[in-house]
C-alpha cells in the first residue's frame, strides 16, 4: 500500500447512492497493508473499546488510523504510520441522488409504510381543496377538479425532485402518487354537489 492508494472520496456510515445513513457509535477507521490474524482482530477489538489510540502505538500499527474524535476542524489527522489526513467537507451532500425511485421498489409490507401512505394522501387534501376553491372562484367549477389534480401533481413533483438532494429525505414515485391522490381528493371534497350546496347557502361560492 502506498499513499497514492489513499486518494479519492471516502464515504463512511452512509450509501454512495441516495441516503441510507447508519446510526451508531463509529469508533474509528484503521487501514492495514496486510491481512490481520484472528488474534490481532480480537486484540484490536478490545483496544477500540478501551482506547483507539493504543492501536496506533503498537509495533504493528496500521498504515492509516483515523479516530474521528477531534471534535472540530476540517481535517482528520492520520495517527497511523503513513498516509494522508482526511479533509472533511463543510457540507454533507449526496454523491449520486436517487431521483423518483419506482414505487414497487419502495414497497414494504409494514404498518409504518401503510401509515406513511395515509399521511402522504391526507397531507395534500387541504392543498387540493384550496386549489379547487381558487380555480372554481376564478373560472367556475368546470374542470377545476382536473386542474387542481394537475397542480397538486406539479407541487408533489417539485417536492420530490428537491428531496433527492436533501440527505435526510428520499425521492420516490410512491409519494408522488399518494400526494397527487390527496390533492384530487381534496378538490373533490370541495367540488362535490353536497359541499357546493352547503357553501352556496353560506354565500361562499359563486354560481357558474
């Protein structure tokens, strides 16, 4: 192993594509220019839990050792025998954003997944209702349901595209479908005959 081998970008506790972060205690990273024996692995495991710096003081110290314990700064110093320091970017970003992942790849047979679907549907109901009310007031109720649905789709599409570049969020077609459905539901709840009749009695809608 040479210092020239340690070039490029190192991604730790996350995925290079999309955002799939790992939660836990990361004690450090040690790179060796040889294979470790089982006894060495067992010994190093104990040292990691006790004091990672002890690994760097051993006779057979790792080629590069990074403990991630410096607490500040933009450089992570190498405590091993050779190799470069690591430069930490000022901002975290996703190298290969996953844009509009197909819904069949996002499906999970779980209660949390079903709850997320419901939240995404009903979260856009108020927007669909407001869009339908605005369109009906400006142009009348004819085709307002269609226009409100398309506008809801546009809002959801914009959100999903932006979320592809936000580390803590994901971009998928499941949300696109459920959000658009929520906007359509909200528009229908406003435009259906019973709602319109009730709103007309209150003088809140104009006749076509």
